[in-house]
C-alpha cells in the first residue's frame, strides 16, 4: 500500500506527540477527537486538510474538496 501511495506522490503522516499535545486554533465546535487531531497535525506540520466534512470546512486549516 505504501508503494502505491508514494507512486501517487502521497505520504503517510504518523501521529507523533506534538500532534497529540497541540490544540488547533481556533478551537473547533465539533467534539470529534479525530477531527481535532487531524487539524492539530496540519497546524504542527504546516499543512492544509482537504475535506468534505461540513464540520471542518470553515476552519482556516481546512480546504473544501
């Protein structure tokens, strides 16, 4: 699977301690901890989340797909 992802130019992003202890700003209205983790990863790594999730698309770290 990793070879297929790398062939498409994608990388698997591990969950590391900085991702877990960071709170994405501004805080989300959603109570889903996985949503919060995804945005915290984006904040720490300087990335933007591509999503169709309506709970996330209004956040500055998320991009509506």
